[in-house]
C-alpha cells in the first residue's frame, strides 16, 4: 500500500519538475530531465509519483477561442432562490453538462455562483441566457459582465 504524500514531502526537484510542466506540458522526459538537471530514470519516477498522488491533475492543450468562434467571454453572477443541499446539488449537476460554461464556482457573499462563459457573440450569449441558463433549477437572478479586454489568463500556480 502506498502512503499518500503531501507538499512537505516535495523537494526542489519536484517543484522544478512541476514548474517546467506548467510552462510546457509537452516536454519529453529527456527534455524535462535536462531542464531540472536529473537523468531520465529518476525524472520519470518523480513524474509518476507526482501524478499518482494527484499533484498533476492532467495534461491538455489550451485552444485559441478567437480562432474557434468563441470570441465573447462573460462572467455571470448567479443567485439561487434557495441554498439547501438539494438545490445546490441539482444546480451543480446541471452546469456540468453545459459546454459554454467553462468554470463554475460556488462563492460566499452577495450571490451564490460565479460562472465563466464563452460563446461566439452577443447573439449566442442571448440564446445561452434565454434558452440554456434560464432552464437551470432554482435560479432567482443573474448579472452578466462582459470582458472587453483580457489582460491576463493563466493556469500556472505560483510555486515559489
């Protein structure tokens, strides 16, 4: 049986490996090993260990939204009519199957959820709001905020 590891068990090589993969998830083992100053075998062992213990969630390609007809980025505040467990669970399940919703966060404060939504244009957003979002359970109201300029977007964590 493998003992779970936590962040205190990571050393400078582990963090270097994570930083390198964050910047370029397509690095080969040879390039990764060279970058963190290890030979390929221990580099591979460390990588597998970090994957196994959940420090690496997965690998993906970041696509260019504007080249794929997803130019409009909006954030929506959503307030539900109730916040009992049944309502929250129902809403959570419903958003999982909506491709326009890239992120959904339950938040504390003046509203219940913050959604990150990407669609083609304002017409597509209007359709999304009227025909998709409005059908979700127990929504009391929403407020939409449209991105005029994307100043920074990253998936990289500060590992310093």
